[in-house]
C-alpha cells in the first residue's frame, strides 16, 4: 500500500521519518502557512504564536490532496489542521464556493462532538472574514449545517433545499442521507473529515461508515479527500488502510488507496499527584447535625467530599493555561462546570470589593486576572483545534465549560 509516515517534531518542522517499513521522507523547512491565502495567514498569526506539530506536518499532505491520517495528542490543534485548508479554499473561491453546495463533510461518532465543532468553527470563519476586511479584500463566509439524530424534520428539509458548504453529521445520519433524496446535496463534496476514528474503527459501526464513504465515492463528481483524526489510534498502518479503503482493479485484486500518516505523538511525561482534599476521609458519610428549614421534610444530611474538591479544582484550573477534567457522566461535568464558575465569580467579586495599591481610588484599575479558557469534559475529549481554535472569546465567557 502507498503509506507515507511523517513524524512531526516540535523542534523541526517538515522533517519526516519512517519506522513502519516505509521510506524516510525528508522535506525542506518551509513556512507551513505559505500555501494559505493572505487573510487566513493574517488571522492565524494574530490568533496563535505558531503552528503546532500536527499542523506543520499535516497541512502539506492535506494541501496536496492526499488522504491523510493525523495522530496527535489532545490539545495540539489537529482538528484545526484538518479544517483550515478546506476553509481557506472555500473562503478564497468566493461566489463559486457559495453556489456549489456541500464541499466539506465532517463525520463525528458523537452527536455532542458534532455540536461542539459547529460552535468552534465560528472562530476561524469570523476571524478570517475580519482579517480580509482589514486587508481590503472580500471573502466568502462558508455556511455551516448540522445534521444528527437530534435535527428536526423542518431543519433536515431546509438542509436539502439549501445545502451548507460545511456539513457536520454522524455516521448514521450520513447513511440516511445517502439512501434518500438528500444524497444529491453531497455530489460536490471534496473533503471528508472523520474525527475520533479509533472510536469506530474496530466495530460494525466503523465498517458501516466505510461502506457509506464508498457510496459517497461513487456519488461524488470527483473522489473526495479523506482526513481522519485521533489521539489514541493504534496501529497506525491498520487505521490508515481502514481510512483509505480500496480502489477496484478490473484486472486483479482491489488496490489500497495511498494514505499519508502524520504521526506527531510525543513521549509522555507524567507528573502524578494523589491529592486528599479532606483532613479525615473517615468522616465522609457521617450525619451532619443541621436543623431542617421550616416546613421541609426532616432528612439526614451527610458529609460530602465535593465541597472540598471544588476549591482545589478551581485552584488547579487557575494555575494552568489549559485543564482537562474527566467526569463519568455529562450531568456531573455540567454540575462541576457550574460550581467552579460560581466560585470563580465569587472570588472576582471579593477581589473587586477590596481596594488594591494602584486600584480605584489609588490611581489605577483593579487587576482581575487573565481570562483563561479551560475545558471541563466528559470523555472522550474533543474540540476544534482542541484548545487552539477557541481563542477570540465571545461574550458570556466562562472560566470552565462542560462538553
């Protein structure tokens, strides 16, 4: 099979390596943003200090039209690596892109992830539009649509009448589209992005998704580029073969499609600390003597560990640039996010009430601390460009978010 492996390096961009029975590919050091349009380069340079390893290694392959598998840790911008080239092409093509229907198909195994990606796409789309205006140029802002099992019938009909340039969906919804009149909206798809591919690769659901991608292959005017993302996929060669699929060969056996593997895994350095937030774990579960409110049923109150955990979690969140907190359920993640945001606001209110040297009345403003975007996630963790693409925060900023 035509399998090319690129190993991303934090120190050196554009250097590729082997190790999977493949030839070593060496590339010159070049500006990874050189192929993008000027507005996209301007936005990216203003939003981020530099491209991450999966972006440096992934963009050349994606720009060349290769089927590409990106393996990178969470938080390294791999989703933005997959999207940015397609976004750049759509925005640069103007009205031609506007009239062409769906060009980018993003497939997520999780409905919650699909919704998050739709929200996170707003940052690059709006940012590039503003950059173009500052440069005195005009770009087309791609339309974005979401079709999952939660999408209403009216919205599904609207998506058929007015296909979005970027469609975010799930494997099951893609199958339903391909077996209905909605399939005609997919004939112009040029890029297919499969996120969290490891979540489906070894299951019947994954086989079903690959059948759908082959049906899409036959439907489209030209063969769509396939891009897959994951932080935990193993082994890379098998996942790459799974992603690429096979081309029919009338004269013999089917031929595997070439896939470029961008391997930017780094050796993990773990700093493990076991923290006990209460002085006496044995006291947990004890009944607390506390009078019940008037008219309330008398029920025993028991000590909980959570009031001690919340301040410690907030301390950790505020002392780091990015924090991932894994919870066992979405409901728990939402409760944690709400409580940590409450504690954060309470602390800011207390700080605002206390005069400080150089503060109000002393010739200067109160310093409220830097805004930190941290994610509170239930597994598996996801985000566009991971933490990267969330810059340019909107109104109603929260310190902690549940996903």
